């Protein structure tokens, strides 16, 4: 069944009539995702690819028993959309939008925690459980059903590494984009805890990058919890940004080295000290995994 989403997940699309929402709704429907409703204030009563559109999340949830939302709303209005989804007691909210002000993101996360809602993102490619549910913008043809979980801070590296795994006949259980912003809903430790409980996941790939301390926290968790003979979970990692100069943001808002904090070297060393094999390049990952599964 994978983690977080599966074939039973009932999805609403917030911003379904916008360019991005419309485009990715079609692709998610084609993949088999159960999209039961869309939301665009003022467009209630219309349809997109046969999906009914409503003015509010609460109305859609009540009529269609939705359990998850994916948000394609511009940054100035994304916080309001996320709070509306959270207030409607949806289990999962995927926040695709980037450039959301950090103060707005902090507000979203605080409220979601009180409500018990899982936020994925912001600035994320989303989440996919191959052959069951795609809740995001990733190219679905590169993924294959299997036993390797992926949690990543980088969308494009997720695609590259998933494609490498698929070519090596190493399918994926669930691929999760954590998001590239400084404040995100899920971190590596959260993902590892869920993968540990998932019977389909036999190994995990963590895709990190410079900035923050999420990788160091993951290494500490792995060292304390995943090395037990009773419940081992093999983990392989890749860290992007080894050559990034201090003080320069690399692509994502959260990918920036400040002083001695958040360097690729510190993250790689933390993983190695925890016994995690760290790939020099993405194409090395299938070989490292094959030795562990």
C-alpha cells in the first residue's frame, strides 16, 4: 500500500481551473488517481475533465468524502488555501506552490499539527505510490512498483534516481518529495518512521542537499533506531551541493550554507558515522542498494 497515499485516497484539487492545476489534474487522472472534486472560488458548478468543481473545500469534502488535497494556488493565496484544507480535516495536504512566505508556512504547519493533518511541501513535486496514486507533478513513467522507498529534498534528483532504480529493476514503494523550502511539513525522520512501518519497503534512499540540518537529524535517528538486528532498514544516501560556495543559495530557498552550518561535508560525515553508504553520484545508488537488499 505504500505510505501516506494509495489507490483508496480520494483527492480534491485546489486551483483546478488554473493552468497548472488543469494540466496536472489530467495527468493524475490518467495515472489512476481518484480525483473526486476540484476547488476554485467562483467556479462552482462547472467541471474539469468530468471532475465537479466547487467554491469551497468543505462542500467538496462533505459531498465526496475526500481524504487528501493537492494545492496549485499562487503563493499569495496558498496559505489561505492550505488552512481551508486543514480546517476541513483532510488527512493529507500536498502543497506544490513555491515562494510562499516563511511566516505563512509556519502558520500552516502550526495549525496542521493541531488538526493532525500531514502537510507535504511546500515547494514539492508531491508523492507517488507507483501503480496506485500520484499526488504531484512528477513524470509518472519513470516509476515502477517495488520495495525501495525514496524521500527527497530535490524534485529533479528524485526523478533521476527513481529512473536509475527502475532501469536496474529496483522498483519503488513510495517516493516522497519533502520540499525545498526552509520550513516543510515532513522531514527525513518522519519519512523513515513511516517507511519502517511499511511492510512493502525493504530499503530507503534519502536524497539530501546543502542547508539546514535535516540530514544530520536523519543520521542520528538511523544510528539509534535502524541498526537493530530485530528491525533493520537499509538506507543509502546522496547529498547534492558539494561544490556550493558559502552564502549562495543553490536552487531551493532552503539550500544555502551559512558559516559552518548546512555543508555537504557535515551531512555526508553524519551519514557515514551512522553507517549509511553515501553515493558519489546518483548512478551509484542502484549498486549500493543491490548490495543491501
